[in-house]
C-alpha cells in the first residue's frame, strides 16, 4: 500500500523510522495516555472506582468476544499465555505415558509448562505443524493434547487449524491454540480449539500484563483449573470454606486474582481503535506489504523462511542467517526497527506501515547485507 491504513501520528513512532517489529512489540497509541489516566482516576476513586474498573473488564471481554464470534462468558483474562497454558496443564489428570504433540519450533509459552511437569513426566512428540500427515503419524491413544500457534513466531508460517482439529479428534486429544501472532489482523475463530490464548501487546495494540484466555465451554463443559483465588470463585465476599468452593461459571476462572486493570484499560482503548476499520482491512493492508517485501527480497537474491503464499503466512516476513543479530542492529542505523531472535530477522507489518517502509528495509539491506 502506498499510504498507511492507520495514521502513524496516532502512535509513538519517531519520524523517519520504519517500525516493522509488530511481531515483537507494536508502537504505543497516544490515545492510551488517556486510558491510563482514566485508570489512575478510577483507582483513586474508592469503591466507585473499583466498580468502574470492573465495568472496563466487562467491556474489554465483550469487545473480544464480538471480534472472535463467541459468548463473553467464553472469554477470560490471564496475565500472559504461559500462565494460561500452565493453569491448563496443571488441571489435567495426566497419567504416566501420556504425551503432547507440538511443532519442534513452537514458542516456549506452549511447551515449557509441559516440559517441566514432573508428576508425572509428560512425553513431548514433535511433528511439523504444517504437515497434517506427519502429525497423524505421531499421535496415538496416549496423546492428550496438540498445541500450536496459529502463526509461527519463528518463520511467519500460518497453520491449518481445521486440519489439526481433525488430527486431535482422531485420538480424542485437546487442541490448544496460541493466536498471539494472528490476533489483531487475521480473522480468529477460537471454536476450532478446546482452549486458546493470545497476548495483546502485538497486533492487538495493547500492552503486557493481559492476555486473552478462551475456554470452549461447548466442547469442554466440565473443565476446572486445579487452583483458584478470590476472583475465580463464587461468593468471594463470604466463601463457605467448609462447604467447599465453587468456581465462577465462565472463563474468568482463569483470573485467580485481580486482572491487570491498567493493561485492560489500554486493551479496551486499542480495541476501540481497531474497531474503526472494516473487517479484513488490516489483513489486506499488511499482506500487500508482505507480498511486496517477499518479491523484493527474491529479486535481491535473499531467501525468506516465510511461505510466499498469502494463505500460508501472516503479517511477517523472516530471513534466517548466522549474523542475524548483528544485521538487525545495523538496520537500526538506517532507521529500520525489526526483530531478532533464533538466528533470524523478522519484519512484521501493521496498519501504520506503508510501501515506503518496504523501500527503507531494502535500502538498508542493500547497504548492510553480506551473503
């Protein structure tokens, strides 16, 4: 796209900078200053302020539910994806010999909570998430869960969740999806999963401290976490401990204590902002830029690890090379802010980017690239 979809002046982006690191952190909206001020005022306003904070939590959950096409009760809030996944893993009655299947390059938030589970130890099997046949070969009757990111943080590849659902169903396993690298520009249908999570500080334009936790109550009506807190139980004012505690009936049982209210205010502000744009507009915009960058990289003889087909990638284009960290730092000197990690550079676009950013990336790479 020649022009940005969003007004870059709405964001804290310095002049002359190609901010292409949405897969790591997006730029902060100026409107969030007002959201933070509202939170500060409400926090200072006694019990009425707490009522206002509770209302903002409900508002953010309602916005997310509308965007994802589910009931508000299916949407909970948790501090981060790793915490939500940990609560889920801890709630399962694992037996010796049980396994989980993940892509070998899956993000640690979905894998570490399983890998460190000791009582009992859970076996981890690996198969490429983009290869349904390979997944089918490694699952069996002892497979309790398939866990996958909708879009890979490492390569930007987008996976076929419907195919993964079929593999999970073939052995009666749970399907758990991390939508972090998709939420905010790709359509999200969490109902394919039994549980789903998403960080909110990337394309959703929020900040750290709050992640989305989705509980598919239609598929898993009896799910309950193995731990709770005052916020996730009924009768929090005067719980009858002797009679036994009852969990809240919706996905807010993921929130054992107070939600991170400041980040919830920011999230609601971000969802208001994104709601000004028609459905599909952000996806079309970012993928016009990924397609342009992919083509320009190919012309320059620079291979990308991201599939060129728009149906198979998200909003990022990645290149892998041994000197990725040093090159990422060198690009900063040319006004290109990309993201580094695991031996790759990731260029991630959002609505505030435009074709001029693709031009700046290529100019910087021409100046610094050493094959």
